[in-house]
C-alpha cells in the first residue's frame, strides 16, 4: 500500500501546482500581454477615472442622453452582480404591461415622434446588461437628444453614424451603437 500512496500524493501535489498555479498564471499572463483591454474589463476612462465598461450598460434617463435597452436586473438597472433576463414570455401580462409603460415613457419624452419604436428600446436583453442599442433605436431618439441639447439634428445623426459598430467579422451579429460611448461623445461636444 505504501508503494501506491507515495506516487499518488506526488501526482496530486504535481497536478495541483500545475493546474492550480502554473496554468492560471500562464493564461492570465498571456491575456495581459495579448488582450490587455479585454482582460481588464474593457474599461472606459475619462480624466484618469473609470466611468464604465464597453461591455456593461449604464442607466440613462435624462432627455439629453440616449437611453439604452431596458435592464431586467434586480435591485437596480444594469446590476452586473445580478445579470439575467426577466424570464417573462411574450404572452405574460407583466411583460406586456412593462412594454406598454416603456412605450408610454418614450412617447411622453418625445411627444412629436410618432415613428415606430424599435423593439430593443422596450424589451430587455437576456443578460439585462446589454450596453448596445440598434442604430434604429439611436435614430429614433436623435431628435429628442438634439432638441434638448440645442444641437442641429445632423450633428447628432453624424455622431450616431460614427459610433455605429458593424457586424463582427462582417457577418456576426447586427450593427450596434454603444450607448455610453455615444453619450460621452455628446458630452465632449460641450468642451
């Protein structure tokens, strides 16, 4: 039995060091060297301070800002510790009421806008943390943002176009606009 215990303990110790220390440190080191931005959370900095991440949405409700997709996270919107969808099906009365309330809020924020409301402005994503909206959702809000900021609509429209990210590798996903980056670009116009 002694002949079996010693090699077993040696292998346990060796594999623990290899898989518990060497491998994680190697992967972390490679990530820092080759994918530093992503490995550190894709953070957005302003004046040396972290103000957000490219990967997690933030809540905006002032009329001079573009609004993101609704968040279904608990406690507060875009709560990264509580990522998850609402799990409400399309015929669930609670979802129908929530969508109606979101439509009413969008209509009251921009009463003259009778364009169809893009679905991503009234429904949450599966994670509840989506930082992007569709270009159609950004353009739907363009007139409200331009009016409340006292800007020409073409200036805001150009910002939306500049901040529209195309499909990944030209074929994956849909074109999208990062709401935080777009709102930061709007704020930068004041300077």
